[in-house]
């Protein structure tokens, strides 16, 4: 009989629970926290309090929607990190309590590894395409930008990473300066569709190897706006769509240059993307078009698996359960990826 895994995700501002039977997703429930929008970013204390309120009803709903009883759960996967420590603590503590109550093992999950593993989830009505090992995954989110060599379910090597701001941070911070609502990335993506990506030229960040840097781009964008608004206070309003299109094009080009370099260096043609920014339409189009030119097999995640969700935690826990990699009861959450 297939293994049934309950996944719990609470790394930032979304409380999520999911149930997988084997690789097939039975439910994936997410409670978002709208309270952060008026602050232009996530407030850690508010996030952890909201998790405390949401986690019991979210888990209960996930189990009911999956059509199973609690006694059918074979293991509980939870996000250990990276993320907001207070938010992670809520999920880890709940997983421990439920594990003891049900007498089932726990599996700790690296949140970033979960994003990559989402490519192996199947849906009840169809089997999704899965990349073959080894493959490259461009992991792009609000806090991380990495090129990862995925050798198998447990072996992943970071080939390149951001040395400062992540791509998602660049989107959000530039959006805030333009007066756009939080989170800024989806808003920029929407407005970019109406603009001319060649209208404004922004310098593409350049660092050695396969690493990324977006801090310089963010800073130069801010100075550019400051100079333009000194002459025309309405500059942003009058050029909003073109600014968004040009900024997005620069970020995507920067991401793709290093990804193409990595694919050539390692002679790999199965290429995937993951993380919150993988929902960006410009990036999805760019990797698809590049794949057609270079003979890649490209893998784009379902939109519901791009944001933080427990389905990706459950599938990672499923593979760990199969290998007998269970977490001890004294395990603690960690905020930074280098602590995992």
C-alpha cells in the first residue's frame, strides 16, 4: 500500500498543509495572511501569531479534503528552515505533537529542496512530466536565487547563488519605490505585459562563475528614478508600464545568462525552474523559448506549486520516509540555510 504523508509548511506568511498518497496529491490547503500588505512586507511577529491561529483548521481541512482519517497517516513532513524562526517554530511544534499523538515518524525538510522536489508531484487526474536525473533547477524566490545540480532525490549541489539580494527581493524593492503594492513581483509582471522592455536600459549585474548579484541593479534603478523625477515628478506614473517591462527584462536576462552557462558547462538538457518567481510569465516564456533554441527539455511547475505550499514539503518527506530518514523529537527549527 502506498505511503500517506502529511506535509506542514510554515516558513513565512502562508500556513499550509497537504496530504500525499505515494506521489499523488490528495489535498493542498493554504491560508494566506493579508495583514502584511499594508506594511509592504512580512512582519515576523504578526506572521507567527497568524500561524498559531491557522494551523489547526488548515491541517484539519487538508485531512478532510484528502478523504482520509488521521489513523491512515504514515508520517509527518515539516519545514525545518530556512525561514522566519517564529513561524517555523509553530509548524515544527505542531508536527512534534501530532507525531506523538499518532505514533508516526517525522521528516524534516529543507524549504528550498522542497521547491525543487515539487517537480515530482502527481495529480489525481494526471501524471505530470518529471525531469530526469541529473537536471538543473533555477530556484528563484523572494529570498533565494540559486542554480542547483540535482543528481537524485537526496543529492543536490548548489552551483551558483546570489551574493546579495535575490531576484525576488529586487522585484519587490523596486516595486515599492514605484509605489506598487506588496508583493511587488506579480504586479510588475502584470504591468510589464503592457510596456516596452527596450524603452529603458539598465546595467546587467555581472559576477564571476555562476553566482548572481541583484543589489547593484536595485540601487541603480533607484538612482535612475531619483534623477528622472528631479526633472519630472510624474515620471513614474507616466512611464510605469515601460519601467516594469524594462526592469523585468533585465532581471530575466541576468537569470538566463548564468543558467545557459551552467547547462553548457555540465552538458545537461533537462532544465527546471522553481520558487515563487517561477510564476513570473516573462521568466516562464524565456526558459521555454531558450529551451526550443537549445534542445532543452524544460519543466515549469504548476502555478499552485510556485508559492510556499505543503505539497512540496510532503513529497520531499515521502522520499525521506522511503530512505528511513526520520527526525528526532528534540529537533529545532533554523532560520538560515547554512544551518541545515
